[in-house]
C-alpha cells in the first residue's frame, strides 16, 4: 500500500499573529503536512531555492516585498507552485493586478473550510498531471490565446452606451480564452466570496461592463498566438467546437436547469488545454497535430501516446488551479474518457456532446467511442442536432 502524498504548503504574512492564527486554524493538518510560516517575501524566495513546496499562500500587503511582487517572482522562478493570494484588504486594484498571476484570491478573514477547500483543490489537481514539466507549463499560464476578431467586436460593443449585458455575454461566450478568464475572475473572492458562478451571463453581470472593458484592454497584450498556428489546427475551430459542445450538452440536459448550466460551461471549456499547449509549447503541439493529421487519429490519442495525458487533463489542471468547481473540472478532464468514473451525471452529457460534435466534423467517425454510454439517449436525434448546430454556426469575420 503506497504512502499518502505529503502536502507541502508555504504561508507568508508579515504579521506573526496572523501566522499563529493560520497555524492554529490548520492544526489537525499541519501536524502531518510539511509546512513553513514566514514573515517576508525575501525569506520565502530563499526557502523556495532550498526546498520544494506545492502551494504558497501569501498576504498581499507586506513591507519591503509585497505579495504581488512575491507572486510575480515565484511565477517566474517556480511556475509549478500553486499561488494563492490572501488579503484582508479587498483593494480592487491590487486584486485585479494579482488575479492574472495568482491562481486563487481568498479574503481575510478566511474560514478553515474555505482555506482547506483551496488547498485540497491544489492536491486534487496534481493527480491529473504527473509530469513536472507539464505542471510548470500550465502553472505559468497567465492569459490564453484568443481571437483578435472577438476582442475587436467586444471592444466596439463596450464603446456603445446602449450595449446590454446579454449582448456582451454572447460575445464572451463566443471566445474560449475570454470566457475562461471571466470565469476565473468572477470566482475569485473579489466578486463571489460565498457562491460559485457557473454560467457566463451571471458572471458578466457580477463583474460589470466596466470590468469587462478593463479585462479586454489588458488581454490585448496576449490576444493572439505568438507563433503561427500549426497546419491542420485552428483556434477559430477550437472555439467553434467548444461552443457547440456546450450548446448541445445544455440542450440534452433540458428540464434540469442547474445541470444544464454546468454542462454548458464545461462544454465551453472542454478544449481549453489545446490553447494552453498552443501558447506554452508550440513546437511540441505542432508535432502532435502533424502526427494526428498524418495518421488520421484524434488529437487526444496522439497526446496520450506521447506523454501520457491529453489536452483534457491539461485544461482541467488549469481550471482547477483557477478554483472552478470539481464538477466542472471533472467534466473537462473526462470528456474524452467515456468510461468508468467519468460516465456519471452531467459528466456523461459533456462526453456524449463532445463525441457527437466531433462526429459532425469528421463525417460520423468516432461515434463508436460512445459505447454503452449512449444507452438511454436518442443518439440519432442528437447527432442530427449536432449537424444542425454546426450548419447554423456563424463564423467570425
């Protein structure tokens, strides 16, 4: 029987009373975890050069080196480290500046349950990717590559005072990179300290149009792939397919509004791992795309053969770092694994919808992957609906 993984957590706060409180708060856990409680960012950086940690929880307002600087430096030097910002001052400017480079933002006072949930999430996601190099790749992601056409349209819409939240939400839904960032931010303590948002329209409403405009302006720096897209792969097609999977899955969950919203979001984010690979490892990703194209194989088949995981697990790893709910993370991780633990509840619908949409793009190939998972679902009906949705898709101009 293998021994349980040792949890290695670093806490940084210039107030010794806060550190003492954190130690007491986590006493049942820290007795079996590897923990360190330090009062400065300088000490933290020095310790990280000597010892390995999985998670760092840092205060944002500290003398000499503030939390934002510490997070920036750890992202550069130790991108595999999960970075959690913890602050008693919900200063909007600091929070927005920290969100792109921290994985989660928690507010003081932070309950034991909230902190434990954030730390448990960090270790739960580690099981998705064992390769340290891939962990560093995903952990270093700030912005995902997105389509310049969508940014231009969104910027133009936001310049019009008559633009409604529904109109903005529709534009956000059409772009995977923007949608991912909106979901990450709205689930931070800055906007939802108590309740998770799993639908984009409420997310846009919660953030507000002025904040969306700020995000658009900031994201312009990262709006496109820094290298040419590999032959046979298109970011437009990835975003289009993602929207179709979300829409089809939501329709399949008709009659169950809460499940339908989660299926839609999970479908929208299902292939976010492809954007991570295209941005962070363009050479490797181009090789995988070329191999899949030459052998007429699915991308995930080649990915798993080459390095043991697919874009599904990589995307789920990023989304879990960003604090999305376990249901969403599991659905993204398992949408190409239509058996065992993944074939349950709303996860099943995301996987079925993804397979049907893939079939719509490949003239029916791949439907055998559904196996017995389609039992009880009118696959002919939903396959026809997938074709119909694809034919009705409005492509970006």
